[in-house]
């Protein structure tokens, strides 16, 4: 294992994140929920932020939303160990409130580095927060979903957050399955060419 190994770099990044105090969310957290899954996954999911169960267990999407996410993955022939799952913010917002802009800003460097190291062909953004962050849009998820957007040498496929499907029922579940099928199709059609590594100034510009 050399320092060039993406998995080793990811572990180092996780270690750094585990002691992060860059925003107020560190004050209430039990655990930094960095991410989980295959560190060379073709498909990466990005949620919003850890909830109570995630904060306690140190793993993303282990509560009810996570159970639904596992079911959705099964519907398109995938399992959790085959994908990588993370969040926009790595620490639980108090009372599960929405993450605030300055918290997202403080945390986004970890996410960008994770995407670069895992190097997935497709990133599925779950809900408004991750979609708006990556695609730099104010357009809501209902209008954004259903399409694959070229993004820095790979694709972003936005879909609803599983919590929205838990609230709104079968129609939303089926739309999410359709979005995941699209993500799988994009991966299969496009044996991803090596994406250009964005330079540091470009990364900053990406989220400015
Ligand atoms: N909701 C999220 O957005 N992320 C989790 O990890 C769990 C629930």
C-alpha cells in the first residue's frame, strides 16, 4: 500500500475528518459519518447528513431511509457493498434539521476529495442538498430528476431522497427505481474514460 493508493488516501482523509472541528456540527456529534462501501465503486450516492442512527453507528443510511435505499439498490440488481454512500455533511445536524450553508461549505472539501478518490462513473444525488451542491443549481429535485447530467468527466443522476419516498409512497419509490435504472444504464453504456483531474483552482471554482 503506497501513498498513491486511493483507498489509503481515503482512509487518511477519513482520519482527518474524524477530528474535524471546522463547523458547529462537531459540538453535538457522537461520530463523524464519513462514508461506507466500495472505495472503487462505479456508483456513488450522496445524501444530506447523518441522522440519529447514523450518528450512533458511524455509518451512513442505517435508519429507515437506509433500509429503503438498500431495497432500491436490490431492485436494480445492486448491493450496498458494491456502491459507495456518503453525505453532504458528515456530522449530524441537531434534531435532524437541514444543514446550513456555512456547514455545507465547511464540509464540501471532504466530499469533493471522496469523489476524486473513489472516481465513480455516476454520482446519484439523493434530494435537494447534494443535487444543488454538485450541479450548482437552485432548481428543485422534482424538476432535476429523471436525467443524467455530465459533470467533470462523469455523470450526476439526481433523484429524490429516500425520506421523501417514505413520506410520499409508491409513486416516488417507482420514480427512484427509474432514476437508478438510468444510473446503471449510464455506467454500462459509458465505460468511463479516465476523467481529467480538476486542478485545485478549478475545484474551488466548481463550488464558488
Ligand atoms: N439521511 C441522509 O441524508 N443521510 C444519512 O446518512 C441518513 C439519512
